[in-house]
C-alpha cells in the first residue's frame, strides 16, 4: 500500500512538472512582454526595460522556470532595496495585474470553488442515483418515462440556460432567494447564509450532472439484474427487495464512485460558466480572467492546481475501488 | 421410492416482438427420492425453461405458464404454477435448490463465500446468524473444500472453477432440500474436474436422499449419472426411458441422431455425423412432427403423417416411450442396425 502511494506520488510529481513546463513554455514563447504589465498608464519604454531586468524577465526561459519552481518551496522576493516585495513559500509568483501574490489569490478563490463542487456533488449524487434507482425499479413504467424526460431535458439544457433561468425567476422575479450581493460567507461562520449563497449554483450544476448519473445508474442496475449471481440470490429464496437493494446496488457502487471522483476533480478545475453567472469569485473565474489578461503566474498556478486535484482524486478513487471491489488489489 | 416432483402437461410461452415463443409445450415428468433424472436436448429445446419453471424463476408477466408442477415441500405437495410470489420464495433454496452452468459468474463477486452461503440459510431461518455460519462451514467441508473455516472468509475470485462449483453445491444444500436441479453443472469445467463434480453429486444424492433433476446436453454425463432420461426437442419430450434403453435401444430418430453425433476416438478419420439442418423456430412450429424436416426415417412412416400431425408420446413398454409415426417395431430394427454399424 505504501509502495503504491509512493509510486503514484512520484508519478504525480513528474506529471505536474511536465504540465507546468508546458504552460510556462507556451506563455514564454508568445509575442508578449510580461514586463509591460509592471507599470501603470504613464509607462515609458525606459521603465519597462528597467523592470524587465529588475524582475528577471530578461533571463533565459529555463532560468525563469527554475526561479518559479524554487519559489514554490523557498518563497520569492522581487526587486531589490526599498522597492522589494516578497511572496512567502509556497509562492506561485506575483500577479502584476492584481498586485498580489498568486498564493493569496488562490487562498481566496479555492474555498469558494470547493464549496460549490462539494455541495453540487452531494446534490447530484442524491438526485441522480435516486432517480436511477427509481427508473430501474419501475422499468418501462411511468416513473422510468418521467426520469427519461428529466434526463433528456437536463442534458440538452446548457448550464448557462438553467443557471440564468434560476437566477431570473427564483431570485429576481419571485424573490425566493435574495441575490447574493454581500458575498461569500464561510460555512463555519454562518451555515444558513452559506447555503443561501450557494443553493442556486449548486442546483444549476447538479441538474447537469444528475442527468448523467441517472442514466448511468439505471443502465448499470438493469445490467447487473441480468447477472447470473442475481439469479443465484433469487434461487436461494432471497426476497426481491434484498436482491435489488443489497446484491444489485452493491455491484453498481464501485463504478459510480469512480465516475463521481473524476467528475468532482474536473469541477475543482473550475466551473467557469456557473461561477460567472452567479458572480462567484472562484477558481474558474480566476483562470478565465488570467488567461484573458496574460497573467502568466496565475494561469500557471491554476493549471498546476487542477492537475494536482485530478491526480489526487485518481489516487483516492483507485484506493476506494480496492476497498469496494475485493477483486482489485493494490500492489 | 417416494415421488418428489411431478410435472404434468407444462406449457411455458413467452411473448416477443416476433410472436409467441412456445418454449415448453406439454412436458410431463416425475422425479423420486434417490434418483437422477436427466433432461437432454440441444440449446433452445426447452430444458432450462422447464427447470426455471420448477424454481418459479420466470418473471411474472413475461412468461405464460400452464399445467402443474407438483413439488414435495418435505412431504407436503405444492403446485408451483399456482403459488404466490412469497410462497414460491419460501420454497426456493429450502425444498428445491438449483445449481447453474457457470460457477464463475454465479457467485456474487463482492461478498465473502461464507456470507453468501449463510444468507441462503438466514433467509429461511431468520436471525440465526451463528448457526448459519456454522452450517456454511460444515457444508463447505462436506463438498470437499479444504480448510473450510478459512476459505469461508475468502471471495469467489480466490477459488478455481471446480471449487466454485463445489461452493455452489454447498450453497444449494444449506437447507437440505429434497430436490436439486442441476442445470449443466459441468459444462463450464475441465473434463477432469467434471468427473469429480459428478461423483460429488452422486455421493450427496445418497447422503441427503435427494432427487436430482439434471439438465444437460452432454450424453457422456447422462450415461455416467442418470437413472432415467427425457430427451427434449422443440419444447417437447420426444423420448423417455431408463438410461440403458435410451443408449442401447433408442426409439426416437432424434435420440439416434444425438447418439450418432457423439465424437469417437477410434474413428478419428471420419467426419462427425451431425444431425442435418437446424432446430425449428419455436414461434411458428410446423403442423407436423417438429423433427420431420431433419428426419432420415420419414419414408418409413406408413401413413406419411410426419408432415401433417404431431406424433404422440407412445410405447409398447410403459417405461420407455417415444414420439414417432414410424411403427415402433420397424424403428427398433432400423435403429439397431444403425447402432451396430456405429460400433463396428
């Protein structure tokens, strides 16, 4: 087990290194001067040239990359003398657009994205698996048909339509939920306000994902019901309810967990549309803005973060799978 | 010998998009304690459908079942065809058990062997967890699993195919049923393991004084363990009789065809003598004898009724009966000549 985790960690580190190098290279070879962002409107060529040297943008790409990497572990100081400023470790660089250390920016937006993803995950698992069970249990009867209608609607409606519709009707026209103008509150400070703040974004995301999970659960359950070992259970005299909720559902659990883990990882990378519609200052919006503005340090940091989340979730899913499926052994 | 199972005029049909499939069309047979009765036939002949009917494992609404399946629940006879779902469930695994063709896929991959066995006991004896697990280990030991207490804590994938079939047998015997249905119990196993499983079944049959209904297409297995044989074709029994009669003096042309198509080592230069043609579709059976299009003996039928009427199950001996329009005397002469040629 430890050996497995060690090997996977090494693999993860290499992946992250490659991902960061590629992103770094793409932005370095673009015909764009990062030093031009370092001073305001009354910029002169001389100031830019001076800043370029002062901040190390004149150095070869590999040196800059090395500075970036070492910053993650050692922190980084920019400039010199009285004008010097520093970002403590782990430093992912400094955003001149926002005049802030990237790490601080991540620290602000990450909780929002995690809250969004976790809440939506819980919602869509409950809704999707629940509907899938109902659909499989009442195959070809009206509950099944009803769930097919939901699946069809939810998969064909893009999140910007459901999101906007919820926002317009529930918040603006009916005043059920106030527009979240006063911003994010941590769940630990005020759980009620936290839920009100996130409820519409959660629903928006959950609807889109629940459709996939409904279809998956229904198909997997019906397939499992045709397995020989289900017939064996019936032949033992096991009742239909136990056959369904113990023998059948148990077999569907492992693939469902895998799916959920990977979808969750994808969401941490940023639900850009949902965050934009509901004005949530999460990772998705941070990434979008930084790409538009050539804010290289932020793009690098969010990309690496997304890669780390995907790798870690994969690791967790693999370990969970080994727990759920006795045929899988981690070596 | 006390009778345990009496199937009378069983009809099972399924509605499909193409029409009504008459999978079992008037099957009657009996099974007594201590004997093994085989149902032989090729795929689609209705042998598995017959056995699933005894277990009441057809889905309500999908299968149309008529006739009667009178089954001894430890002395009390019950008609499976007319029982409610709960009443059938109560019989399954207790009065009648079933083992299946593929032991690889018949055990739940996620549950420990011991728990899967114990479940069969707990269903019929709720709450007796300790007894159930003790019984599971006892049964594993009985079917020849070494270190049963340790193996009970393992998962199915840690067992070989033959061992898994032993586990299936142990599971079927958890509640000491009187009737065991074995649906192709050795088909998925190696030949060497096949013999072991068959020997085990014979041993357990004596120990539990069970009646075994053996479903198979393998005449070798039939010769080895069956006392009586029912040969099925297109949903009907075309010949029934004691095992020796079936092998040494068959009376149905289809049975003869089956015997002739068994590969023989001594004649390895010869092509296999397969029965020509295909079994008929069960949706629109021809009006005459279903085997007529493939039959070599049609011209011997005096009344040439092969294409117009279905033959009845008749015989000069009360225990050995067959369906054919050709006079029985002529048939036995013709078939004897064929068998002689085969053995030469």
